[in-house]
């Protein structure tokens, strides 16, 4: 059984993330959405981000959502993942993620990294843009699950 780790801060999880998880769930036996701690955020916010992701992804049977506070490759090793999944929207994303791929490979050679491009309708969505729009009171409902929109509106995350 192959386990893939899809790591990130997911602050917040949006439709592009959910789309990649759904597609990964069709490719791998187990998908772990690993939500990393954020150095500038409180531990309670990690709990909220984990709960929101669990709600957004609850319809997918082979997905588990877990918070973590370690190097991504160490966490992948800990959960038995042989693959790390990264979403790539732009050339800038690729440049950064390719550098991370090589660093992770140096640290844990047995763990592979694969890239998935988002579907066209999600190719422009980013967590930072969603937070920015929400911060100005804009309508983010087309980009995120309703529970995420509510959490942002109530300043539970962000």
C-alpha cells in the first residue's frame, strides 16, 4: 500500500487543495494531508485548520488529516509515506518546490516527490489571496468550503 503525504500550512484550505487531494486519492492507497505548524500562529489555530480540513475532506475515505511540527521528510518517514505530493500552479512554485525536492532527497533518499498541476478552474487560487479577499470583506465562497468561509469571517484562522 502506497501512502502519499500532501504537506502544507493550508491557511486556509481552499478548493484547489481539495481538488488535489481528491485526485491523489484516486492515485494512491492512502493520502495524508499534513498540516504544518506555523511559526507565527498559535497552537490553537493549527487545531482549527486540522478540523476545517477534516470537514472539507470528510467525503474521501482514504484521506487522513494530521497536524505536524517537524521537517516534512521526517514526518513522511514517521507515517510511512513513500511519496510527497506538491501542487504546482506557476513557474515560481516550481522553482521553490524543485529546490525543496532536492533538499528532501538529500535528507531522505527513499522518499519521492511528485508534482500535480491544479485543474484550470483552481489554478489561480492561493491561501494568501483568499485571506486577503476575506480581510477586506470580499466574497470568498467560490474559492473555499462554507465552513472555511465562516472561520475566516469569524477570525478563527488567518
